[in-house]
């Protein structure tokens, strides 16, 4: 997909960023993988492809937002209305554990009912179906106060098991489950330091998950672009590439603010409101998938900041030092995480390509093309026309594909080969040009399909589906 680099005056960038921050975060907090056909066979962008003028300007805008966050955090923390609200919520902080128990139990039961694990799209393979009952047992343990710590440990075990079922790289999106499990395990402990560590780790795990999910919009922008093409109203008329990059920075910034507990209670309300907005577009899957996150955000609202916030504010009492500290930490964290994400994405891509390259030898003579640039993938369309003298003329139109009868049974060349004609699911003929004559068909309904194949007769596929076109022909009784 061709990426367009746009050039706007700085004030237009700033205005667009404000619009995106308050309205466009519906895309930022929608879990893109749940609603697209994105695959790790898609080539991840390199860091050199990501960094451009727009990237640098938006990064600078993020640092401004972080600085404003530090300023507003200090300003409201000393205001009377905020202190009164804090005192009121402080008296109800013990409800945090009840909220987490309810949210966790709801998610576990919904996942069990949907044959999934932790998220609605993580379907449990048949070999692991007992995990569903394990989730049901954990939900039951959450009903009894004394067994809640065991349920928390069970949730951490569940997350570890999911790394064996799915890829650890993919499961880093859901690292917040470790934080939730740990919080449930230690929140009721009599040891004060251990008890407080539960909230701290919950902030870190949820913040990390938001940051990590944001990075996929930098490395795999096509996934989000696919979502925007299906829901064009989300972009509010802005350039798609600019919009995706903007919401990636917004989401990473929200995750960072959680990591360092800036604007803790107000931020929890803002993020929760944003997640509720996404349900109006993405529906039930979004509700189920974000149930636990809503629980975490309500916990943050009730319990306030954790140890990280108190430590930072005690060390950096000067507002300018706090702003400098947060900006430096933000940049370092961003560089570390995006570099790590790219390394893991590239490794995943290389492993996927190695697997797919073995397909002709080990997987029914198929060549999987996922991972190459989309504008280079061959395509085919057919038109079946009745011949006045009887039978049918089939016109075969192709893109990024050349018929090479002279190279049949020779070495494969990408985009070269021939076509196979199938009638009613049975191979009928091999085709080496753009036209083919098909004899008369018996009365009835017939399915005619044409697939593209390599010189060595291996079928070209894209994400497991053959590159083909199908047309139905109805032959009437004469």
C-alpha cells in the first residue's frame, strides 16, 4: 500500500492532534486485531520507514501533552474540589477489590462460554478445551473472599498457559492479566507493602498493555487502515495515514500516563469513557474484550495513585524537573519498546515466511503470498460468455501475473505460471493464455473457477485462500 507523506503547517497539526485526542481515540482504544484480517505474515515496517517529518512533529506534540499532563496533575492536586473528591473516593477504596473480582469473573465466564481464553478472539484449540473449565473454576473462586488470592494466582497461570497456546509476542498485548491476577492475589494480604505492590503492578501492567498495543499501529499500519476503510467516519475527514500515526501516539501517551500514574483518577475516567464510546461502533466483542480493563480503571478511580507516583513526586518536587524527567523517560521508554516490538515482529515475520516457504513441499503444493507487498500480489477475474456455436468462452484477466507456457515444469518465478480451470470443484484443464473455450455443459447449475498456479503447478494462495475467481453458470434444458 502506497503511503502518502502529507505536509501541513504546524498549527494544523496541533489542531488535528487536539481533535484526534478527544474524538479519534475511539480507534486508538479499539483493539485493531479483533476487527481486521491482519496477519503476522504481513511485513512489519522498518524503523527507517516509520520515522518521517510527520512522525517527528507528532512525537514533539506528545511531549507537549505529557508536559501539560504534569502541570495539570500538580495544579488539580492542590485544588479544594479535587481534594474533597479524593477524600470521598479514599473512603471507598476498599471497594476496589470487589470491582476487580466482579470484572474478572465476568470476563472468565464470558470467555468460557465463547470457547475463548482471556479475550473473545483468542479461541481455545480442541487440545486445550479443559482451559475453559479452568476459567469456570476461577470465576467460582472469585465468589468466596478467602479463595480470591488463589483465583488471582490461577489468572496468572492462565496467562502463562496462553503463551504456550499462542505466540508470546502476540500475548504481550494482554499483559494486563498478569497485573490483574497479582492484584487479586495480594490485595487482601495483611502485609501492607505487599498489598500496595498489587496496585502498583496493576498500573504498570495496564499502562504497558496500552503502550504495546499502540506500537502495532506504527509497525503494522495497514491493519488500522483496513479498519478505517470499513469505518471511514472514524477519521473525521483527516488523511488516513496521518490519523493512524496520530492515534498511535495518543494511545502510547495514555499508556505512559498510567505507567507513571499522572492524572490518575481523572485519567481513569477519560480512558473508561473512551472505551465505552468504542462499543457504539464495534459492539459486543469490544464490550467483552474490555470488561477487565474497565474494572482496572474503576480500581484506579477508587484507589488513586500507586507507589510510583508518590516516589516521583517526592523526588521531583520542582514542576520543571518533573516535566523534564517525564519527557526524558517517555522518549527512552518509547525508543526501547518500539525497537523491541520491531525486533520481535521481524522475528515473527521471518519464522512465518520460513514456514510458508515450506508449503509447496509440505502443505499440498501451495505457495502462500502473505507478507509480500499487497500491490505486488497476483489477482484474477473471469467472465464466462456463451458461444453462439455452443459451449462457453472464458475470458481470464490477471494483474501482476504472466502466462509462461515455455517455462512449464521449470523453476518458479514470482507472478509467472499458468491457470487451472475447475468445473464443479473438479480440475478440468490447464490454461496458458487469457482465453479458453469450454465445451457444452449438461443442464443445471455449474460453478466455474480459475486459480493461478506457478510454473511447477503449485497453487498461489493469500492467507490460506487460493487466488481465484468463481462464476456460476446456469444451463437450461433445451
